[in-house]
C-alpha cells in the first residue's frame, strides 16, 4: 500500500470516529494512531461527555497508544486527525515524539501546525514532526460545517453527520 493510499484509508477511520463523536453531541473531530502500517487506537472528541477540557481526540489517542505500547515515546507512530491540532494537542504530540501527523481540514482559529503556529517544526523544540495536511480535507471540513450548521439552527445533543466513508465497514476495533 502506498503512503497516499494509507493516508486516505486511515483518515477514513478518523472521519468515522468524528461521526461517532457528533452522534454523542461532541464537535466531530476524530483521530487514529497507527504503528507502522497497522492501526493501533482511535478516538473522537469527548470534552462534553467526559467533562474534560483535555478530551480532544488527539489527546485521547496519545494516552491510549502510550498505554498500549507501554511507553510514552511514540516513535514509529503516525497520528491521523480530521482537524488541524490546537496548541495543546500539538504540544502533546511533540512531547510524545510522534513521527508523523496527517490532518484533514485546516483550523484558522486555533490551528497550531500551520495556521496560527508551527509547533510541529519549531526549531526551538526538541522534536520535529513530519506533517501532511489536506488529506480528505473536503470531507473533514464538510463534516464540521454540517455539525455547526445544525447547532446554529438550534439543535442540541447528538447530531447525525454524513458519513460517505463508511465503505470501510463497521466499527473500528483497535
């Protein structure tokens, strides 16, 4: 499988996690961490359901991957996420020594990878992350826009967002 194919496939898993988050009333952001070419862990945002300000999909996957691998240094791992990470998540990825980050939609209001800050390749930090942006960005962006459009129209609670990527099958069991 080429890197392009793998990036699209694993972003599909992240999109599915984001759709699950929306159904739980969360902002639809999903993340997947792979080890080598194998999916390892996945999560969607859980700030509302867990009452946790750090309940971002990226943080949850970093915690789960570290627990599964029994090490905090996540060398050999790639993190796939549907939205450009915020400063908290980008900092956690640098500290976790993630090798590679692949994200879909840019976040001009809070993005800390390319939009507002460049934490993944800041020479003042002790680790750099290889970044691939824009993978399936239209699907990632459409999912977020659909969610916030429903919120602006007064809907609260779970939101069903389109999931055209479900050709990948049922639940991602990692």
